DNA sequence: TTATAAATGAGGTACGTACCTAAATATACC
DNA sequence: GGTATATTTAGGTACGTACCTCATTTATAA
């Protein structure tokens, strides 16, 4: 049987009250006595029964996900995932909620984050582009004793204690390697499409992608990034242009949203399958494009995993408990048509 | 605040004891009363506080992993993973243990499984080749009220309630697609190496692999499977033979163990990198071969995930609680050099 | 030595659920 | 109507921990 506080009391030959004082770092214990208790704890291998402790404390974990207010498929599925896990989490004394902010306005993020501050809030998972404003707002939250985690997008220079997401440079490298190896001729042009080249995520992915293509596939040329800004027409036009300017276009690397526009464009092309497409993020649309062999590979991160991981990390943070780093590592998933249905 | 049993008692205007009987399905409640209670439960959205319940019951989960007694790197890492999670699991009232049986002897598996039967055992995760013997032994366990799960290798015709592992046909297809696309010329021979062609896992992987190669890459030919039986020398000799018989050998598909022998062979070849290698299972050795670009891709399953999943599933099974199917889905992971370090 | 402060002990209640007993009430049967 | 039986109530204890009060012991300073 697991040792309990009473066992420690016996072994350390002190009272239960003293053990309690030591464990919960309450004042009024001499160093010598505390030492005795700690020795007993070590000797017996005592580990506090967290669920009993939470029961006694009536502990509730309140965790907020702060997400941008756009209507992309990715965010829709992510929201579903959070809501879905929220139901399960309730039975683990954890209340999840979602707060949205206008994606385009860094100042709105600040006021949104500030409005969250309240005593019973334990942690916030923030998905937002890193800006000086986000940095300050995060700092403010931390000063109020609220734990924060960067969610999906990293917040490089801020005080967040954790980043829950993939390494985007490595993701770009992975995409680059797949692109290079998937092109039999290994020469020609590659178009790159991003939502905005200003975001760190896109920059990092592009950096990783170029790194691999330049060093390992010297006969492939990566064209300048096409910025979509959520505009399908623009993607359509740019691709049309690119294709007429570069008849040797061999691949398309889709770094963010816009997968729908890209596949629509390619479906209407005469020779489908000639152009290799590597895309990011698995959504209903990219799934069906994979099935139809229009997209050749998708680089993604498991949405269920990042949501659960964020919750676990923030909870551990507010209990000052260690996390299992290996479990919290977010993997860069490669999805082909062949491992799609079994994986998602 | 979450509703408690007392809240239900109040709303249903019955006593706590009656609520308790309904919730725990104890006898002595009329249908009408039970209905009242269930209505109140639904109305208030009551969910049993599992940790409080476990505390009250003094519930301990005892789970055994039954593993073959070979000394492969894969099993070594798997064992570490189980031990590692076992430490964490202890604080969730879950005791993990590992029992080994001689891999080659189906009868030993039976007696090993039989010897496990005891009252306080909740579940067994079994990694073993499916045989008539394993089927009967599993049946025996189930009859003793012990829950079982097939672990890594499926037990197709047996009564196990869950299979914790990947779909090996899909894994083979994934390997086939990668192999085909990784070979620029898309013609030539592919060697396949397995430990034993008798195992379901190898058969299924081979089936998936052939399916893709035959339909999508008609100019590639998959050679008969080389059976290694854990013998490095045999792999070495067979590969040497194959290479001299087929100068157009373009790829090697390693379906199980033997990665070490394969990479050793290729390292000593004159033109490394000419032959694409797709292998299964990530181990210390295949990791370093990926880094050195001797292996091009590894198909694997996350060891931490399968271990945790097995425990969750068996625990849910013995609590008769629903599982989150999405979380328990074991993904077919594709690992390249580029996403290796961030993923594992 | 005594006054005072600090440390410790002993005991209680609470969290939400499980499970037990004894007594009270309702229902069915003759 | 009375009796047997089934159902329900009321109350308790327990799990392991947190947190509270009050009494008592021990150490420290005057």
C-alpha cells in the first residue's frame, strides 16, 4: 500500500499536524523537525495523493484558451477539440473555456487578456502572433499569478513557461525533404504559399524548407512566397501567373491556410498529379484532398494532443508539479493518403 | 459548482442511500424511484467524481504487461517506457508490472497467462503472436473477469476487447508509398526483410506494401521476403546475394528487427545512398541510421502512447466507462531525419 | 527562575463517494 | 385487516488530505 501522511507521522514520530505543516509549508516547524519529516517522506517514498488533496481543497482548475477570431477550418476543428475535451475534463475538476479576439488587432489581444485576470483563473493558453503587445500582456498575466502557455504559435521573447506546438523550422525541413524526394526529376520550381509572410510560423517554416532544398536539392528553386491573406482569388491568380511564367513548376508548398483554393486550382488544371503538393494542417478539406491525391502529404500536429497537453501543462504548472516532458512533446506528423484514416 | 449526490437526493426528493443504490446499480429500488433519480441526474448534469469514488473504494488498478522474452532493442525501449510510466501511474492508483514469456513457445504463454489469474488483477496487455493457444489462454483470462488487450500484435480471432497498436496493412501501404515516391527512377527491385514471414504483423505489412507497389508503381518489383529469424549473418548473406543477382536493387523494406544488420551491410557498400531504405520501429539504432541517412524513413508507433493507451483502456474497461476513441487511436508515425529529434 | 514565545500534539470538520446497519414506511398477498 | 416482504430513510464510518482550534510541551530570553 502507498504510504499516507499518518505513516509518515509514525515513522518520524511526530504528530499528523506537524507532518501537515511540513508538507504544506506552513510556519511553525523547527528545521530539525522538518528534517525528520522529510527523511521519513523520502524513506517511505511518500507521494501526496493528488486527487484526495484536490478533493479536500475543493480544487477546481480554470483554464482559458485564447484564440483568434477567424473562421478557418483549422480553428473550427480546434474549437471542437477543446469543447470535446472540455466535457471529459470536467470530471477531472478542470473547466475549459474559449475566448476569442480579433486576429488582426494586437491591441485587442491585450485588452482581451487583461479582462481575463481574476483570482480563480489558473492558466491561459494563448494562440496569437507574437508582438510586443502580446509580450506585455502575457507579462501582466504572469504577474497576476496566472500561468500562461504559448499555444500553436510560439511567443519567443515573452515569459510564457511553455510552448505547446511544433518546431516550425523542423516542420519546414520535413516538408522540404518530402518535396525534394517526391519530385522524380529533382529540378524545377517550387511555389510557396503563406497567409502572411510576417508571421513567425511562416518565416520559420520557409527557413527550414529552404535550408533542405538548397543543401540537398540544388536543382530545385524555391520561388518567393505568395501571400494569400485569406483571399482565395489571390491564390488562384498568383498560381495561374506562376504557372505561365514557370512552365517547369514542379511543386507547391502550402504553409498555412489556403489549401482549398490551391486544390480547386489544381483540380481544374489539365494535368493533375504532375505537381507535388505538400501542405500544412489537417482539416476536413486537406483530408479529402489527400484522399483524392491532389495533396501528396500533409504536415500537421495532432489537435487532440495539443489541447490535452496544454491543459496538463498548465495544471501541472499551477500545482508546481513536474511534467512528463516526453508525453508533452508535440510531434510533427506526416500524413499521406495511406496513413490518413488510421491516424485521424 | 458541480452537483453532488446530495444535490440529486434533494432534487429527486429521495434519500442519499437511494441515490447511491441507483448510481451503483445495487438492488432494492423500484423502477419509479430509479426513474426519478435518473431524471435528477440528467437535469443537474451530474457526473460521478471518479477520484472521490476511487478514494472511497480504496481502488487500486493492477495491470500486467505480458511481453516476449527476447532482447531486441525495441523491447528494451518498450520496457523502459512501461517502467517510466509505472512511476507516474502509481500516483493514479495504478500498479504496472511486466511479465515475460519465452517468445518461441506458445505453450509457455498459456501457462504464463494462467499463472496471472488472481482476484485483484484488473487487466492484462498481451504482446504475443496470435496462436490457437494464445486465443484459449485469453479466453480463460476473460472468464476469470480479467480484461485483456492485444498489445502491438493483434489477436484476430480472440475475445480481447481492444487492440492497442497500429493497423499493419496500412503501415505497409504507407511504407510502399514512401518507397515508391522516394525512388526517382521508379523501376527496379525491392528487397523485403522480416523476422519471420509467419507472423501476422509481417504478413499484413507485406500485403499493404505489395498492394501499393503493384497498383501505383508497376515498374517496381518486390522480391520474396527474406526471413532473418534474428540472425544478422543471414541478413548480411542474403543481401549480398540479392545485390549480385539483381544489380537494379533500388530499395530495402525492413519490416521488423534486423535494422542493425541492414545498415551495417549498407555502410560497407561502395555507393551508399543509392538504395532507399524504409524500416519499421524506432530504436536507438534506427535513429542513428536516420541521422546518418542510411535509413530514409522509419514507420513507427509512439511507445509512450501505446503504453499509456493500454493502461487507460484497461482501466476504463474495468470501470465499465467509455473511452475517448480518438485519443486511443494509435497513429502510424512517419519519421524522417528532419522530424526525428523534435518528435522523439 | 520566571515570563514569554515558539513548537508540537490532539482532535475536530470537511471534501464526494462507497458501503453498511437499523429502523421506518410502503406494497402485495391472503 | 393483518402479515410478510420489499422499499426507503436516517445515520453512521471510511478513504487521504487540508485546514482549523486549543491545549500542552519545549525552547528562549529577560
